[in-house]
C-alpha cells in the first residue's frame, strides 16, 4: 500500500478496478481475440500472449469478477 493511503481509499480503488478496470480490459482482450479468429491472441497459434492472459485471469483473487466477462477457462 502506498504511503499515506487509507484503508478506505485502498478499498475504493480496488472496487473501481473490479467494477470498471477489469471488465473494460477483458472486453478489449475479447475483441482482440475475436478479431484474430477467436482461438489465439496472436500469430494464429498458442503464444506467450495467450499464456499471460490466461494466467492473469486465472490468478485473480475474486473469480466472480470475470466469470461473465471473459470465458477462457
């Protein structure tokens, strides 16, 4: 936590990230995926981009955040 940030401010930032940041990010990633054929993020085959996107989504502490947004697992 940055110096001087109150727990209330931290909670508000986390909520904004979960309510706005993640859905917008996943929608943009899903759009990119669809533009590229819907199977892989880049190069038409499994790449580090696919692994990174999967890992990011799979490691979110709150799995409910992305369950209806970006179905990758």
